[in-house]
C-alpha cells in the first residue's frame, strides 16, 4: 500500500509540474519590478563633433562663463582678462589632466572621452556622456567651451569658456 500511495503522490505531483511551471513563468513575465537607474538621464546639448587632444590642455587658462550665446564674445574678453589669475590645468598622473568637478574644492584627474558620434567629453574615467562629464562645445584657436551634463551644475555654472593665457 505504501508503494501504491507513493506512486500516486509522485504521479500527482508530476502531473502538476506543467501548471506550476506555467504559473511561475507567468509570474516572472508579469511581475513589474522597478529599476533604479545608475545615473539620471542626461540631455546632451546638440552640436557638431569636436575633437580635443588632451596633451594640449595643460597650462594656464582664463575662465569665465555665460548663459546666453549672445554674451559669448563679451565673455571671451572677460576670460582673457582673467589670465591675471589663471585657472591652471595640470597634467594628471594617469594620462589625464587635473580639473575641478562641480562643487569640488580640489581638482580631480579627468580624461577626454569620445562618443561613437565623435563628440568629446571631459570627465572621470568611464563611458562618455556620464552625468559628471562636461561636453566640449568648441575647441579651436586657444578657446575651449564646455557645458556640464549635470543639469544642476549647468544651471549653477553656465557655459564655461576657457581662453589660453
């Protein structure tokens, strides 16, 4: 009798396996588990690809910022006059350069990173376009223009304009 009831139990369970599997699979496909992004979505300002050779960045720069494109020429003149108290970009120890990240008193080593579409970003190691990065909007003739990708930093600091001293 024991073997007969054991057979019935195992046969009963085995006949339920497809239903248990279907229920489990259904639960997996309908369960809505929220995902937490590793960083907020970043809006990258539009613009053409700009290339930057990191070896050209170390040195003394005048620095100013603006919020409206119509102020760019005036801001460039202000940045040039800031060469009396320059922003110094130093060579980093790991192949990058030393620059400040938003709200940091001490500079950090940052790197030029290029996205698949050819845009250059300056920021900590990692993929191009991270929220800690700044996108290079213009780099030519001793003028470097960048914008922070972090909307809060961009709001506080505006568009940064560096002029080689």
